[in-house]
């Protein structure tokens, strides 16, 4: 059992000081935050569990713990901070860190908690997830006792290989009708409503073309409702929960994995913004209010490691903080809007400063409303890309090296947005739950120019078949031709298919 160590008195004073500075002087608004002191083994253990001290039993947590421990022992990595989106939030300080490390972590944590509390994409997450995770763990341990560890872990493996097949925006958008069908109000039974009119005026007030058009729409609606599902379903896990022939314990485990996938989704959707926000504030709070002169050099050393990005790597901390600072400067100087966009004199542009002082207000607004995709799309400008020496790169088969492909702003932005949209993963939908009228499952890959990786697709089909318990299929495009990938529980098949985009 994990032993919670007492936070030393001098660190408690520092936590209180940074808390007051962050809240009172800079206006950060965070949940109550509870800090715990842990040694590096405990830190690796908690990190392996995704930041939660108590979760369900599964072999992958042990594997991740070993990886973290080995990486830490060989000096390849170090976990500086960990914080949980919960109310109250929990954060961990590593025993043995020097004082400047601890101060950096504490300020960084308060900014993260401010982001959790105020960013829109975290607004639907469970704020009592620590308790919920413990509840998940208790339920799965009961299934282990009754069914055996191998059976339960095998099914968890299956569910985890499907946990990215969810609709990341569904917590915010109602995509499904709560009432799919009402047998008392079948479209076929309905009559086309007509305006009252005398017989001799009817053909003018209710033209036949209009009536025929409405009949056609009702017929299409009736045909749509006959489909299963009526519309393509992006939340594949939900569709499986509602329609797959699962035993009770299997359905419960699938629902747990799905719930946790939705809980962690906003962290993936806002990685650049969240880390950039925390880095922005730890730098400002420490350098302007907390550090002594003697600590500045140590902080610069720590911060440079956080901001470091190797050649060809995207560092979310560095990109995020640079964009926030660019937005703050632009809104302070009035470098936005129609007047600014129409300036084509370079000297006038470089000297532009309307001294509006709106930068701080603007970055708080951005932190509240945006995710990484909209953040980059809205605020990353050509000037920003040029100043930060951004470029795209790719593998050159002739030279066998990774090389710069382009410094063109449009290509840089497109590539970055492609990587961030749906986390760079293919868009997969349930198209038909009764494919070939044999109860087979048909998925659709919404093709955006990137083909499916065949080995990954086969692995996912195998997992789907274990849940659906009937043959499963996915339609996609390969070499510019429609292809149907199928798995019947024994063999994988590939056949030509008429691909029609949905």
C-alpha cells in the first residue's frame, strides 16, 4: 500500500505563496489542489496508472511501470510533475527534487488546474474521477474473482484496442435522436399537410410538384430509418454496447473502458494549449514573483530542458507557450482585425503598436474556448511560423534520410492540423449492423487521402469480431480503389468494393 509522506513545512509555505500569487495577482482560477510527496518508485507507479493511485488490475500497468523505471534508472527521462483533473485536484511532488524544481512544478500544476477548471473541452469530464476510477477497479476485481484473471484481462485487451473508436465531440453535440422511431407516427402513415383551399384554388396553393417533393422526402426518411443504424455512427463503442451480444460483465467492462476514454480525450485534444498555458504561467509566476536572484540560473536550466525540442520534433510546451505569447503581444499592440490585415507596408507593420493592452484578457479567453485544432487554425500566422523557423519534413527514399520538405506556411499549417485532427487517426463509422442481411458488421473508413495501415486494421477487426461475435468488415480505399477488408473469426479477406463516401 502506498504511504503518503508529509509535505515538509518549508514546501507547504512555498505552495501557499505560489497559490496566492497565482490566484490573487494573476487571476488564475483553480480547484482546491492537494499536493502529495512521493519517491521516484511511487511516482512511476502512479504514472503507470495514468495518474490515478487506484485503478483496475491489468498487465499493461505493470509493463508501463517497468518502462518508466528503466528509463528513469538509465537517466533517459524524469517525471517532473503529475496532476489529476478532479475536484479537488491531486498533484505529486517528487521527493529529492531541488527547491527550484519544486517551485516550477507547483506553479505549473496550478496553471494546469486552472485550465482543467475553465477550458470548455474539460467541462463535461467527471470531476470525481478519482472515486470513479476506484469504483471501476472494484467492479473489475469482482469479475476477476468470478471469471478468472486471464478471461477478464483478455477482454480488457480487446476493449483497449477499440478505445479510440469514440466520438470525441459527442459530450458537446447531440448527434442522435433520442426517439429514433415512433410506430404511431411512421412516415409512411403520414399524409402531406396541405393548406386549406377551395377546390378550384387547390392546385395553386398546394402545387402538385411540392406535394410530390414532400412525398419523396418522407419515403427517403422511411428508408433511412430502416437502416441499422439509421445514420453512420461514429461512437463505435457505444454501438457495440447497445447492440453486440455481450454478457453482463463484458458490457460493464466495455462501458468502463469507454467512460475512461472519454475522460482522457480532452487531454489529447488540448495537449499544446494545456502545456503551453502551464509553461507560460510557471515562467511568469516564478521569474516575476517567487524566485530569488540566486535561483534564476537554475530555473533557466530547468526551463530550457522543458522547452527543448530535437530536430524534427514537435514540443507541445514550446509551441503552446510561444503561441500564447504571440497572441498576448498582438492583442496588446492591436495587431489583429481588418485594419491590421490590410496593412502591406512592412515598416509600418513592424512599428505597429496601438497600445491596446488587451493581451492578458485575450489569452484567458483563448484558454477558455479553444482546443488544439482551433487554437492552431485561428492563431498561428505566417509571421509566427517564420519567426519560429517552422517547416515540414519527410523521408527521402533516395538518400535514406529525413529531410526538410517545405517551409511554405500553408503546407506547415495543413500538416500540423492533419496530425491534430482526430489525433491523426482515421475516421471510422459504423455503417451497417446487418450487412448482407446476415448480421455482419460493416464499418466505413471516411477516406481523407491517408490509407489504413493493414496490420492495424486487421488487429482492430479481430477485436471487433470478438465483441460482435459475427463476421466484421470495413470498407476503405487502397491504391485509389474501393476495398472491403473482412474477418470472420478465422481468416482475413480482401475484396474489391464500390466505395461511396458518407
